[in-house]
């Protein structure tokens, strides 16, 4: 019950921040792939879906949205500055590569000791860390490669209208 409510609140905050449901949904598209990566990593490690894994999914959603927000906000600013959506997407994806990779690496590497823990409390820590690590890997791939394409598809017609009105 808590995870769906949290995701709805995150989507609402994105709509308020961007003033656009379309942009909020593009950013939010990182969450399903992140969740898929988290579930797949639990499956690979033969772990059940538990409450601590659910907490990991909530944390993972935050990281996925943050990375999408970093990418999309920069691309959007470049587009408004330069006027060419395609150029803004390519340049924005290249420039934001390092911050997104650093965010993902810091979060993933920080959870490795928890994922490998065998001591007291490991049954709580391992599922949480496994979900976060697996989800961040899949979410980062989405953010770097799929999110820019989704943004181009969603705003490509607006870009054509803008360029034809300038001519």
C-alpha cells in the first residue's frame, strides 16, 4: 500500500515542478524499469519480496526519478536556449552522462556491503540492498539511452512547429 502511494506522490511532485504531465511521465518512466531491475535482482539472488525489499523499491524510485530529472531538466533548458531539440538532446545526454553515472555508482557501491552481509540483521539488509543495486543498474541504462529518445518522441512535433514558424 505504501509503495503505490509513494509513487503517486512522486508523480504529483514532478507535475508541479515541471508544469507538464508529459514531462513528468517521461521522467517517471524510469521508475518501472528500475522496479523491473530490482525484481530481477531479487530473483537472481533467490530472495523473497519482503518489507525491506519494499523499502528498497521506494529508495530506488527516488534515485530513478532524480537521475531522470537531472537529464530532462538539462535537455529542456538547452532546447529553450538553443531552439533545436535534437541538438539539445544529444548535447544534454553527453554533458549529463558523468553526473548520472556518479549518482548511480555512489548509490550502488554504497549498498554492496549490505548486499554481501552475512552477520546479524543480514536478512533485512540484503533484500533492500539487492533491490537498490539491481534497480539502479537498469534505471541508469534507461536514463542514459531511453529517456532522451522518449523526450524526442514526445516533443518532436513541437520542435517541428517551432522550427517552421521561425522560417
